[in-house]
């Protein structure tokens, strides 16, 4: 009998199964997510904060609206600037009415005099905004009208530190105003720079970051 000769051809390249490819893809995606989370944890709060060095003197400091805790922190920061001689006046942005139809001005005035004294209260003005004002851009436009009525040429906007970058971007885009604007950041009791350590801080961070991204896209 003649022996059969078997010819071995070149070996075929090894191929991964579709299941193996999907597993590798998932690992890469998971690694990317972890990397993004780490970057956001280490640098995230810096994306939101843009504190300007306020000059030695401005005509007024402007307190923006916020939550109860934020409003008190912002008012405290404004009162300190006034007491230190950095500002001549305080302008507080307030809604014209509360949720229950009450006028906010007398309540705010009483609170300021009780907590910061008659001297601060006597140098505090109010800028009332209507119910149609429900964004930082709309508030900037409404309050800017109050600023122009007083002919102020330099103001510092006092707001929570996580709100400073977005507020600064929007305030500097208010048109037809000669007023120079600086942004003064104050620590907010509801927000920690290590935002991942508390549920409230994480909620504020995610919401503010999404608003900041939208602002840069839609407001240009």
C-alpha cells in the first residue's frame, strides 16, 4: 500500500470569538468610565469655579438669588465686602412675590437689619424680578437694568462658588452695558468641593455641570 502524504498548509490566524470581543469592548468602556469619574472627582469642582480678584473698590456688590442656604451665604459675603469698604452699596436680587403672593422686600429688609445691623440695611437696595425670570441669564438682564438705573460703573456679583463660572460667562454677555463686572465666590453650605462625599453636593455638581455645558453651547 502506498502511504498517503498529508500536506500541511499555512496555519490559519487565530480569531477571537464575538463573545470575547464584546468582553474586551466592555472592559475598555468600563476603564474609560472609571477614568472620567476619577478626573471629575479630582478636577470637577474647578470646572465650575471661576473666582475673580475683586478690585479694592467697586460701586456695589450684587447678591444673586438662590436657595435659602445659598442666599444667606451670599448676603453674608456681600455684607463683609461692604463693611470692609470694598463696596459703597449692596443690591439684592429678589423675586417680587413669594410662592404665596407675599411681598418679599419687607421680609428681606427685616432679615438684613436683624442679622447685619442698621448700617448695612441702610446701604442695601433691592432689585425685584418678575415671575418670568427663571434662569441666570434672565436674572442678569433684569438686574442689569437696576444697575444701569443707578449709573454704577463697577460691580461685583456675589454668588455661590459652584455657580461662578456660569454666572460670569452669562453676566459678561449682557449687552449694551458699560458696567465692569467681577465675580465674587462665597462658600455654599450645600456644596462641598469634594462633591462626591455628599448626596446634595453630587446633585448640585451634576446639575450645574450640565447647565454649564448647555450654556457654552446655546449662549454663544
